[in-house]
C-alpha cells in the first residue's frame, strides 16, 4: 500500500513524508524520539565534562638516560630463550643499519647497545659462541636473543630452533 501511495503521488514531498512516517512512525512518535535523543546527547556531553582532565606537572628530576637505566657492565649475565633468524632475512637491513648476514656471528637483543660483544652459552649442551649485537629483537614474548644461523649452528640449536641460553657481556661499545 505504501508503494502504491508513493507511485501515485503527484507531490514528491508528500511521498517523502509517507516514507518518513513508515520508517519513524507518526509525527508524535518522531517528536518524542527527537526529544529523547537530544536529552541523551545532552546527558552524555555533561558527563564528558565531568571527566577529570589529565594534568601534567613538571618533573622535579629529569628522567634517567636510556643507557644509565640498565647499568650495564662487563661480566653481567642474563638467562632466557634464544632463537635464530630465518634465512629469508639474509641481506635485509638490521636496526643498526648494516645488512644482515646469516654467515656472520651476530645477534639481536631488545636493549643491549649495538656493538656489544656477548658470549652465548647453550645451557643444554654447554656449547658457546661470541657474537656482536647489531639488531633489535626478538619480538616474541619470552625470548631474549635472536641469533644468526652461523651462531645457531655453533650452539647446536638448528634442529630445535630454540635453546635455553646464558648471555655474558664481554665488551660494551665505547
């Protein structure tokens, strides 16, 4: 019936009015809906104004520098799970800017400075290798080091892909 009214209507405004009434109901319902909507919107705006503003205060002491927060020293050790890079990363740039070479003894660590030399020991077979940190990672929860394939081979972890390791800082960059 609504379609017949719309098609037979000579006045387009009246057709729009019928369509609007079919969607929203009569004029009384439409006014009630608009009043309810405006009250709801006003209430939300008032509540938004009641939210406490974030206040920034000047720090009394400057935050510590990134390097001093770790207090690194030679001989310091860390333990955790190490993995090694997939061959597909060979030739891609590392975070330090040098191209990754799977045949060099390098590694990625989340926070050690680039150029740090570390000794990595596989705790399952006691094999060790000395590597240079030249990248950031690993980006998998629970891992502390990503090794190049050459380093992983020396540690005997190619078959498993992961190993429990101990990292000892040998030299920090100047």
